[in-house]
């Protein structure tokens, strides 16, 4: 499982406050759901254009995120601004998963019981 990290002062960030109040709930809902989706599917912050509707949002919500500088327009969709500065990349997640898989394989082959504690 991966996590989509959201800073605890996100709500107060100038980019968020730059979204008109009436548009903010829909835009932030899209930003949050799309971030979670990107983390789940290891998309490195790339949101295909069709995914906006799949998440129950509207093109105007994506436009608000672009206008605020939270998303960039790219071929075929949108890109979270500075994704790699705050979220782990696909490569990092896959590397950690492989390390965990090998660690568990070693424990199982040695007969150790995994109690969730590194020793």
C-alpha cells in the first residue's frame, strides 16, 4: 500500500486560497482523489484526462487546479505540480516493495516468525 501525502497546512497554502471559494470544494476533492489514485497506481502524479470524470469531477475542477498552479496540463491529461518533491516515485515504491519481498523470503526460509519488528 502506498500513501498520498498531504501537508497539514495545505488548506492554508496560497495556491489553494487562490482558488475561488465557490470552486474550491470541487477542485480540492478532485486533487485529493486524484492524488490517492496516482499513489495507488504508481502514476508519478500523472492524471489521464478521462480520470477526472471517473473520479466524479468536472473539467472545471481540473481547470481550477491548473489556474491555481497545483496541476500542469500535459499530453493526454494533467500532472501534479512537484509530485516527486513530496511523493515517492514509482521506482522508489517498487524498490521498497522488492526489498520487503526479499526480507520476507529470507525470514520464511530461515524459519523466523515475522512479528513486524525488525531485529
